[in-house]
């Protein structure tokens, strides 16, 4: 059985998981996120590569890479969610499923977080389940619901 490659792409400040607002984002560190995604990926037959950047241009280049390679993406755009039309346009070029994820539920937070410029071009969105949002997205990619 061949392993399907998946990119888990994270935008600004997600490398600070565990220390950044743990009441909102939980206590799992970024290293813990990487471990959980790669471990579940192996269980699901996926080769998961987790990346994080604070640079909008780098995230756009990664989305282009995924589109060119027909690689599915789990994308947590961070604050870029709400205003980066350049990132949205890169996501719109997807050639494989792209699932938008958020650790918190944006609709229970500040009003500016209620708008996602990515949602309309994503295959789906998972939000509000903590780090489990990533796990749900990976399961969705292979059609393996939890439970």
C-alpha cells in the first residue's frame, strides 16, 4: 500500500502553542502537535509533514507546492484566516482536498475572527476541538470518522 502525502500547514504564532494563551489554545506544545499529527497519520496510512511559518509569502509558496503536487492540505492559517486574500487565492488553486482547521471556535471569540477568507475555497472546516481539530481533519481526508 502506498502512503499518501499530506501537508499540515500552520500560520503565524502557532509555533508558540503551549505557551500562547493556554486558556484559548490549550497546553499542547507545537512539538506535541507535530507528534500527534504524524502519529495519527501513520495509523491512517498518511505521510504527514507539519510546517509552521510567520511569513505569509512562505505559506503561499507551500500552498503552491501542494497544488502543483496534488497534495492534500490541512491548513490552520492563524490570523491570515481573516484578511489574507493572497493566501486565499493560493488555497483556491488547490488540486486536492484542503481542510481549514482552527484550535478554538472563531465564532465564540472577537468579531473580527468570525470571517474566514479561506472557508469558501476549502473542502471543509473543522474548528473548536483544540488540537483534536487537526486529528478530525486528517480523518476526514481518508474518510475515517472517529469513534
